[in-house]
C-alpha cells in the first residue's frame, strides 16, 4: 500500500523546527516522520487548547504507521527522542519527576494510574504491534475504550475492586504512536465500526530495495538534529507550564474553508466509498484542527506573552494538504480490514476527485488519468456527470455535491 494521493506537501512552508528534522531523512520517509514528530510534539504542549464543536480540544494525536518488516517504519523512534528530557512532577508521595512515556504493555488499571499522574498528557509509543494486540486480548488489558475516550478528552472513571479505590479523570490527554505490519493492525482493529479505526492517522512505509549504508554519518546528523530540537521543546514545554491557558483559533475565513472542505470530502466519501467511513471524515477534521494547533505553537515558540494564537494561513494550508493525504490513507487502510468490502469502493473516481484541482483543463484531466491508470474514455464519461461543469472549451470545474 502507498500513500493515497499524488500531491506533494510544500515542505518549505513548514516551521523551521520541522524542516531541520525532516531534511536528514530520505524523501520516502519524510511524510511518515512529519506525522510522527507532530504526534510526539503534540503530547507535550500543555495549556494549549482550541474550541471545537463547543468543546475544548487539546493537541493530542493518534498515529498508526503500517509497513512490512524492514520497510523503514522503525525510523519513527527518532521522534520519541524529542521528549526524552521532558519531565513532570509526579503527584506521588515522593514527588519524583515523571517522564511522559506510557507503556503499551499495561493493564487498564495501570493506564488509569498513568493518566492520573500525567494530567498534562502522556505519550504511548509502541513499535511492536503485537504488544498492544496481546494486551487487548488479556483479561485486564482491555483499554480500547479508554483510548477512545482519551481521543476526545472524555471523562474516565475506574473502580479498583481489590483496594476499593475509585479514580476519576475529567480531561484525559494522551497521544499514541503505533507501528506494525498490516496483519498485526488487522488483529487490533477488525472493522471500521471499531471506534479506534477513525481516531488514528494512517501512514504506509515503502519497502527498501537497497541495503542502507550503516556506516554513514547520517545517523550522527540525525542525533544532533533531534538533540537540539529536543532542547527547544523542553524550553517551550517549561514556558507553557508556567503560562495560563492559551487558546488557539482559526480566522472566520479559515473556519468557512474548513467546513466547506470537510463537507465536500464527506459527500465524496459517502458517494464513492462507504458509509462506514463517515466517522473517519469527521475525526480527520478534528485531527486536522489539532495539526494546525501544533504547527502554530511551534511557529511562534515564544509563548510567554500570549493568551491566544491565531492560525497562520501557511499552517492552515499545510494542514489541509495533510488532511487530504490522511483521508486517502484511511480509505486504503479501510480496504485492507478483514470485514471491509473493497469492491464497493469506486476508487478511481474517488482518487480523481481528490487529486484534480477545483478548475482544470481536459489536458490536465487526461494527464492525471494516465498517472492513475484510468482510460481516457472512462474519464471523459465521468466528466459528463453531475460532479463537473464545463465552463469553457476544454475547461471544467468541480461542482459541490
């Protein structure tokens, strides 16, 4: 499986913090690393929130990287280095510092304990998918419902019968990075009706055809880059911990574009894919809002004198480009699920609609059709449907559904 769209992100538009880290990776791994870094960074931005559908939303993300063994998905562990020096004071009696890492090999009671000790948020980072599969299949490790609640910061209550202890977490915050093979993921998430499916971003790694030069100095360059970025993140985290709440918001124009974009994508997905993906589009919108939040905070960094952050147009556009990739990759993942019906997914029409511009020429349509391996006759027939309008000789426009 490959990333869905042929569009490329405008890497130069990213904040300097990200560009410095991504430059040390091969082009095929940069998108995976961008999502990994976004997820890790979002786990340590306390006191930052946005209002979304009438509720507070924090910058926590769930990411699932899928690939065969030896495909390079292990590179995501570089992102984990960014937060290795960030610690919070524990609320235990000895008040010892506590890192942000939450193990995946944990019981539901243990996860409750961690979330209690990490009110500003924690990070579950697991590169062996079987670890979580085994826990979900164990008697005391079924914390799937807790992950679903954490995604939306919904209240978690837990009663421990052995010591009659009751725990209540009003706004749990947790970020998750998982990597595994597609088969391991299918053992964890069997269908799109499983609420976990729509809460994750998905990314596919490409098989490495060449043996990597294991003696190259690139590893040293990466280490230096991530150590320096980690220091910046520690400083930012400490500044945020000393700040009052900082609200993130979009401009009125951005809000209108945001709603229109996801309405259009929702219509397209329901028309050409499956109603099972309805929740995926809705939650991709929340994910995109959170990505905007992370990019905006990192772009500013000096947060000591602000109580509100307005999204930069550059970060808004970048996040919307990422959203298109995420929707496409969710579709690819959906098709691989054991209980999915991929024959019902009219993929080439969906790909064409997602990839072509709002206005385009017949020449551009033919060029895209060739890249997607679609016949000229099929495309010209599709252009005569209700989804397009001919606005001039050889020129077309997509019509809102």
